[in-house]
C-alpha cells in the first residue's frame, strides 16, 4: 500500500501523499494502511503533526471507486464501510495536529478524510461534495456527523441531501476550510502551519485537542471538570516544566512530548 499512500517525515512533521491516479480513490487496503500509519505516529514521540496531501492538482481524492459497490454482496459492503469508519476514526483521534492540504476535487470519502483532520486548507481550484445519495448510497466515513458539526445542519443538509458541490470561496465562507491559497502552494502553507505546531507543547496540544473534541458530546458541565483535571495533570509532564522554565529563562523550549 506504500505506493498508494506515501509517507514522508520532515523533522516533527509527517506527510501522507495520496498517489493513486487518476482520482486517488480509496480501497479497503489503503484505508487500513492509513489507520496503521496513524497508530504508529501516535507512538512516535518525535512526531507532532500530520499533513494529508495529494500528488495531483486536479484530485485530492474522489473517495471510493463506485465499481467497488456495483454488486449485491452486503457483507463486502459492510467490510468496506467499516474500513472507512475505522480509518477516519483513527485519524480523528490522532494525538498531534492533522492538516488536510486539499488540492482539487475532494468528493465523498475524499472529503470525509479531510473532515477528520483538525485543520483544512485548500487551493483555489478545489471543489468539495458528499454526493453519495445521488448514486443511492450515503456517507459512511463519518461524513454525516463531521460535516454537520463543522458547518452546521443547514449546510450539511444542502451538501448531503441536495448534493450541492462547494467551491473553494464558499467552503471558506461556511467554515469548511479555514484558508484558500493559490494553486500549487497548499503544501507549503500546510508546512507553515505545522511549524506553528512545533512552538506548542505536544503534551498540551494532546490534552487541548481531547477537550475540544469532548465539546461534541454536548455535556459542557462535565467538560469544565475535565478541563481542570487535565490542567493539573500537566504537572506530571516534562513539557509543563520545560515550557514554564523556558519562558522564565527567556529561551526556546525543547519539548520532550511526555
């Protein structure tokens, strides 16, 4: 699967590049490999961020090849849906900061993988959609849930129920992406964001991300308590001592990610 998804490491940054031309479609095998990569990165104390990128300006990813669903085997369909869900859940639970560097079309599972990232930026030619209902399917890679949370019920219904395709300027306007950049520059911009991550304590980032994601449960009162608990728990980490000490000493912190 290393041919379909290539992994590169640049210091504290990991870059996964989609490389399954022409449209960077997903297979159960490539989805499982994505999950394996994320699990391994969570064990890597030198890794702080992850960028998802495409080798193609035209396609970020077109999702699944519909030929994979042109059959009557429900068991096979269930296995494929589980591969989507499991891979994108792993990505959503990645312990560093994940950045989707969207180039061209991000359709179906191609948009869902971006929705599972912490930050999404795109090039000006990008277009995004969850068109599954137009072919008798539905988003099975967390899309119905992630999209609703990120852009609100109204736009999620327009994109999923009406099949509307969103171009880059509109995606930025509704908060689907945080930034639109010129064609050919999205990876450089993503790397600039990753450099900002390196200024943060990896331990603090991990705890903060856990708290931010907990807000999706809707139980804000228990989250208040969890926030204080994790704040105190930071005192068990080397990064807390290093961060405060570096500030007092007026020097750059040297994070240990522990």
